[in-house]
C-alpha cells in the first residue's frame, strides 16, 4: 500500500515537473516576443525621428522659399512702381519728342515682358508649394497612423505586470 502511494506521489511529481517545464518554455517564448516587440518599438522610434528630421528640413526649405517669394514680390512691386514712373515719363516726353516716345515704349514693353515672365515663374512656384503642402499632409497622416498603431508604454507595463503575476503563480505552484 505504501509503495502504491509513493508511486502515485512520484507520478504526480513527474506530471508537475512536466507542467513546470511547459510553463517555463511558454515564459521563455513570451520573453522572446517582448524582446522582439521592444526592438520593433525602438526601430519605429528611430523611423519617427528620421521622419521628424526630414519634416524639419522640409519646413526650412518652405521657409526659404517663402522668403524668396517675398523678395520676388518686392521686386514685382518695385517693377510696378518703375512701370508707373515710366508711364508718366512717357506721357511727359510724348509732348517733347516722338523719337524718345518710341524708346520709352520699347523699354515699357521689356518691363511688361519681364513682369509677365516673373508672374509665370511665380505661378509655377505656387504650384510647387501646393504640391509640397499635399506631401507634408500625407507625411502628417502617415505619422498619425504609425502613432495610432504602435504599442504604448501602458501596453508594455501590462505585459510586465502579467508576467510578474504568472511568475508568482508558478512560484506558488512550485512551493505548494
């Protein structure tokens, strides 16, 4: 009778040992998964940092282009003032000399052509800026998507807490 009881106890211990080994393997697997998640989060953090740096560069380029457009706008205003002054001079000179009128007319035409060419370039620049704004909006949406899908600090704390609870339960089972 005693031998049967000892045999039952040994069988039960073997069964418990197998269960503990299975639990240990599962914990090792979970530890590997957590390590993999940590690496992925680190990688995503680096990617986000890279995107932030690229956005900063784009922002600086947009600021530079805005300054250049302001300079071009000032030049156009200056040219407009010059054209207005030239118109007045042409009117005054028209009374004096026909030859001078022709010369001033040619100069006025050159200025008009220059302003027209500048307006075309300004339109092209505005189109490029609109395209860049669209791309910046896409990047912002992509960053929001990444931010919404990545694991949070609270997720990691939850996994850590659950692993600790499982470890305590395993310890209790071993010591019971």
